[in-house]
C-alpha cells in the first residue's frame, strides 16, 4: 500500500514528466470508477503536484499565453475555470504513469492528454480501485501534519494530544492513525518500532510520554538505517520523520512491487524487519499484520494469530521458471516416445498393456485375451481327460485287430 514516501515520490514523478508539457481537452474518466468526473476543461493547461502524508494534490492551471494569443473569444467561453485542484488518495495500489496513447495502462481511471506530438497521457492507474479523488483545494480534515515536511507541527500535534483516548491503544495501531501519523503505514511502523526495539503491543501513551516538542538534532541517514540506534539522540517521533526520508533517498518508486525491478530490489534490501526472515508477525486488533522482533507487549489480541508470509515476486518467478523447465522436459519425453503431450498425459493416467496394442487377425485376437481369460481356459483343459499319445493309439489298434482274428478262427 502506498505510504508517505510513495506519495511524495509520485508527486516528484508528476512534476518531472509534466515540466515543459502543455495539456489540452477533456479529462477522461473510466466508466468503472466511482469517483466523480472532473469538470475542468481547457484548450491548454499545465499540471503540477504536491504531496502531504498519504494525500496528493494535482494542480491544473490554464496558460495565460494561450488565452491571449492562441484561442478565440469563443473558445475562451468554453474554459469556465482558469485552474482547479484535484485531491488524490491512492488506496491500495494507486500510482501515476506517463505514456504514449498506445501504451496507456488498462486500469487507467483518469487520463490527461498532452497537446504536443507525439501525444502523451498522464494516467492515474489503480488496479484494485480503492483509491479516490475529488476536486477540492483543501487537504483531508482528518489528516494531521506530514512527519517528513511538517516535522515540528507533527511533533507538537502528537505531544499536545497524548491525553486523548486514541493513545490508550497499542503503539503499533496508533502509528496507523492518520490524524496524528499522516503518511505512516504498515511497513514504516514495523521498521520504526524495530529500530528502537519497542514491543508493538505496548501502550502508546507509555511509549510517547516524556518526549519533548523540540526535535532531537539527528539527521536522516542517507545510506539507509543503521543497525545500532543511539537511544539518547533519537526517539520514535524522530524516526517517523527520518525513516520515510530514507525511503525517498533510495529513489525509484519506493514500495511498488509492480514497478522497476532494480528500484524495488533497492527497497527490499533496505528493509530490516518487514517481511524479513527470522521476524515474527501478528494480526493486530484492526486486522493488519505487524512484523516485529522480541516480545510482542502486554496488549496482544486474544487470538494472537500470525499469518504465513505471502511469496515474494522473485520467489514466484523462480517457481514459474522451474515449472516451465519441468513442462519442457515432459514435452521432450513425449516426443521421444512418438506421442503428443496430450496423448502422453492419457498414457500416464491410464497405462496400456503391451499385449493390448498387438495387431489384429488370428494372432491379434489370441493375444488380446486377458490374463484372467487365459487362466480360465487353463483350468478347463485340466478338467478334460488327457489325450492319448500316438504310440498308445497304434498299440490299442493292434490289440483290437488280434482280438478280431482270434474270434474268427474259433468260429471256423
């Protein structure tokens, strides 16, 4: 899920792509998304962006030069607004892409078209459609100051409200409360608590009591988190400021498994606790999974359930590779046997006896007899009287002839 660093990186991406580009025409919304259509329409406008915690504002402004020189009085009347602001919340999978018209993502739900050639499209992409947007100039009322770029206001907001009932809950759950920790999400809370070895189910007020509004003089580590944190110089609120900044310093798209592979690998290498081998996990009272090391704390849920980690992308890729190799090997084996892969599967499930595939005719019919039938014929032959040999037959014929001669002589 995009968190504070990902929203900030998205705003930087939009500003970089849209710098020097002029956009024009109607803003197209997909039919399946539930957010409202954007009413703003201009024959020429610019786009810029700014983030704050888990929200992002897109600023659309009609260009003054265009209004003066390029559009007629009739077209001027078609521009009811000179500017507008769109507030985005990314949900589980929201992001921006800047592509040609031919390469627009199939899950692009809001599209802004450039005026220049070749025509480019800035798209808001959201595969799971949990993200939302609205035309408004203000930030969300239930969102606190940004820990990264409004650090002093962020600290003051937390310290002054410690008596509120929200801080009676476990610290891991309070860290997801955007009223106080705007921009902190699941992976950030795990990394922050892990660095200070704070049990995730410790009472939030107990963890935060005694902290000062004045921040400690500790700068964010550009090279990533240190395995040893000096507790005398930093505290949990300061890590809420420095740890997200470390993610933005990594570059790329931050926590985006669908993004650039090299960027995502840099992010996974940065992680120390979240989804890492040897770490524990537990489902909190809100159904979210918290990763941690050491004791869980006194406020663990009654069930105390843990979840099996989902397979990482590279693990899945390796598994797919092995499956492809196995299928290729089976196809080769089938070709050697002179049968197709489909026939090979049939042979594997129901093997045929060797004698069943012999030729037709007298020999074929004889060889087609099953073992059971042959056994039955053998038993019947045993019951029949044995045939006399040729010598015995000659002997019996001679004795009968002598008997007839003897009878004839006696009668004479």
